[in-house]
C-alpha cells in the first residue's frame, strides 16, 4: 500500500500564482498516480479514496485559481476529471456504505436483514470495481488524459492562452498577495451562503458544504505560507461534519434505491429503512449544534490576516 501523506504542496511566498498552481496540480497528480494500482481492487478501499480525493483537490485548485487560469482554459481537463470521478463514484460510495454506514451500526438494530443487505452491497461493489473503475483506469482515454495533463502542467500551458491583462497580471502576482486575495474571496463565498441559511433547504446546505470544502482545500494549499492554518481548519471541523452527515444521508438514499430496486424481501427492506432512520436522527441531533459550530468558524483567527496585507 502506498504511503499516505498530509504534507502540503511545497509552495512559497516568492513564487508567482502561475508557478504555485503548477506545483499544486503536479503534487496531487503525482500523489494519485501512486494509488492507481491499489484503486483497481476493493481489497484496500484507500485506493479509490485517495485517487478521488486527489482529483477533487485538483478540481478545487482549478476553481480557486480561476482568476489566473480562467474556466475556458481549464475546462477540457475539468471535464475529464469529472468523468474520472464519476466512474469511481459508485465504488467509493459503496465502500463508505459498507465500511462506515453498515459497519457503524452492525448489531445495534433490532431488525433482521443485515446480512442480506451487506451481501447485496458487496456484490454491487464488486461489479462497480470490475465494470467501471478498473476499465476506466486501464482505458486509452485515461492514459491520454494523464499524458496530456502532465504536459499541460509541466509547460504551464495556460500562460500561452489568449488572456486579458488582468488575468496575466494575476498569473504573475506573487503568491503571498494572491493567496490572501483568494482566501478572502473564498471565505466571503462561505459567509454569503451560510449567514442566515435555511437549514431545511437541502440545496443551499449542499452548496455551503461545497464552498466550505473549497475553503478548507485552499487553506491546505497555502499552509506553507502561514502559521496556525491547522488551528483554523480545526475550527471548521464541526461545521463540515454536520454538512458531511447530510450529504451521507443523501448518498445513502440513492444507494439503497439502487440496491433494493429488484428485491421485495421484507427483512432487507425493513433493515434498510431502519438504517436511514438511524442516520437521519443523528443528523437532526447534530443540526442542533449548527449555530455553535458556525460561530466557532466565523470567530476563528484567520492566519492569512496576520501578515502584511500590502
């Protein structure tokens, strides 16, 4: 199994935004390549997980650096990464459902049907790996993506695009200044969505989860530039946990609809309903803490505010 790492990409103040973007893209691209072979089998579920997280971070970086690398320039790679993530999505969702969803409540519910549901889920996972994940990783399209994306990164080919003066200026801006502007902008997106949010609006809560994740990734990307980033991230944890549980329930509903589509077995259906009820109850219990976690986030010290803002 490859070694997991929480080390950030080696960016620094004196790099330009363009140079730093190439380092961030390349760092997570190299990391996911180490997990490719592991991702072809469900024997170690970290494989698909690490590959998908790496691609998610690359997509977030493409979005966060869009003032320097506009959407029309990065769109072809974004679309390919979305395709790759889509091919791996079902396998990962089933991994989480089996390992965490079913595993967390194993033996705790007074219903039969657990073994039958586990069997259905494991069969579906095997099919997802054999029919979607492995063929995608071994496909010509994926191979072409890897070689093309590596060339795009190494040559910083976005610098050769037809850009406006502001975008070119942003590319050449020193990372210290660019990162502060980027982090401020992303935080404003989170605040605009989260302030007075309707917690019963699933769509708005989902958007908040996505923007919080981007802010978390941005803080990770620029960790070498600022002290106390880990402390700031920890102040986001409670909020992200609540939003994550909400997303887990949505994913679980979709998975169960797929898994149970061709069964009328009463015990299996009853057990599946109990799982959803258990998880939903947990979400509403956690939702009572939303205001406290939101305040903790908004009152957290911003590491990038401590430096000279010139």
